[in-house]
C-alpha cells in the first residue's frame, strides 16, 4: 500500500472516531433550540392571553396633562353632577314647608271656657265668687256681666258657637313671627297644612298674619255671636288661651324634600362624535376622568366582534415580533441566556409579572406600577451587561405600553 493510501485510511479512521460525538453534539444543540422556541411560544401565548383578556384599559389617568385635544370617538351622555345637584336643590326648595294643626290648645281653651261659664251660671252675682276662684277661672266682672246678659244663650250654645269659630280660625291658620319670616325667604309662596290624613296646600299669605290673632279672633266671634259685649268678653278670655298657630313639622318637610330630590332625576350632558372632551395642555382631573371613562365604556360597547378579532390578531403579531426580535438580540449580545433554560424562564416570568401589574393596576391614579421596571432593568444589568439590559427594558417598555391601552408614548418615555 502506498504512503498516500495509508494516509487516507488513517484520516477515514479518525473521522469515524470523531463523527459520533459531533453528531450527538449537533442533535443536542437542535434539542436546545426547539426547547427555546417552545418556551418563547408559551411566553407569547401567555402574554397575548394576559394583555388581550377583557377590554383595553383607558390610557388616561387623573393628573395627566393632555398632549393634544381628546375627542369623542362615539356619541354618549354622562351625568352632569353640578347640574344634577342644582336641579335637586331647586326641586327641594320648591317644596313648601309643612305645618300641622294643633288642636290641643283650643280644646283646653274650650274646657276653661266651659268651666268659667258654668261658674257664672251658678252664681247670682260676681260678688258671690271668691277672689281665688274668679282668678283661677279667669272670670272678670266684664266677663260675668256679658255672659249673664247674653240674649238667651246658654252655656252649650255659647260653647258650640265659639268652637265653630275657633275651628274656622284654625282652618286659616296663624303663623308665628319666626315662621312668617321663614316663609318670606323661601322660593315658594305656599304652605302645606296637615290635618290628620288630609294635605291642604294654600298660599301662606292667606294665613292669619303674626300679631293679628287677637283681632282675627274678635272679628270671628263678633260675626258668630252678633253681640258686641259678649264677643269682647270672650275675646279677652280666649286670646291668651286659644292659640291656633300652625306648628311647623320639620321631619315631614325634610321627608318631602328628599322625595322631591329623588324624583328630580339626573341631568345628563350629551357629547357627540368628534366633540372635544379635554383641551390640549389641560390637566385631566376628576370631572374630565368621569367623561373619559364614560366615553371609553360607550366605545367598548359599540366595538364589533370583527374589530375585537382584528385587535387580538394585531396583538398576537406584535407580541410574536417582539419575542422574535428579542431572541435575535439575545443570541447576538448574550448567547449564554439561551444556553441555560432557567435564565430564560426567570426573564420570562419577570416580564409576565410586570405586564400583569400594569394590566390590573393601570386604573390607579398613581403610576407606582412602573416602579418594578427600572428595578428589574438594574438587576438584569448587574447579572448580565448594560447592552442586554437595554434590549430587555425596551421590550418590556413596549409591552407595558400595550398593557396601558396602547400608550406607546409611555413606552417611549420609559
């Protein structure tokens, strides 16, 4: 065998000895590649499910400054709290004050009058009464003389006539000076008078004016009895006793005003598609947030199934693109991450945790959910290097922007 043939034989023998390990090495590398691809797909599916679950969040927060005019995407209506409050206050103010008829003082006055007339009828003259009995009963010489000289009217007739006169006065009602001043300051000129189960509404100007109850009593008795002397005597007797003022019912007034407020309903403010909701450079505060949230809810309610499917498809393509680009970036700048699966799993779990935090706490008025991102970025920079940490942070920032309602301005700022 020539020397050239022997060299070829030795070379083939050596190739045979080293071929099996190389083949095994290539098979193992392919297996690791497939595992990495599988982990990447699982991560992509988890991220799509997480970010695509439910409705997209509102991308505005309280305290944020509008970078441009925010316009309505749909027509909607929102409750105008200020106008509603004003309408309810107006409805409550239009409810008249409620008063009740208080018959107890009248009944007591009639009992006193009945007792006094009975004592007059039993005595022949005023001198027959002791001073103490006359004072306690309220009998004066004028009262005694008037009752004695009444034209054929007995005690029952006088009491019946006076009772009917007092009832007519009570029907008109009298307001105290404080209640009269209160009625003059209200927005309505009527009052409600409760008499048992009956509700009577009338103008408060029809009530007996404060300070004129005595004169009203005198006029009513003069018209009812037709005797000047008897009317004057009974007026003097009854004026300090027969109080027919209406009693203001605070509890019933409040109840009726609360009922009027609830019946007033809510005042809605209407916005149409294209209307400006928030002006540029304006701070989004509580009133603006209510409008934006209502607009967002209305918009989501009108999104069709096709639009939702297209959004989910776009989200899937975006996530797969981010994962692919980051995989290429990792293979170039930090290939040891792909060599050890535990590192890939840890980085993926951190990304899912941050995305979950943003997804479920984006409605918070504070941006504290962004705090984990720089902390994770610093940890990755320490564990690997700055270039890899930059790529990882950029990928997470884009994911956070998607989770924050496609707020890519937020992603860029991060």
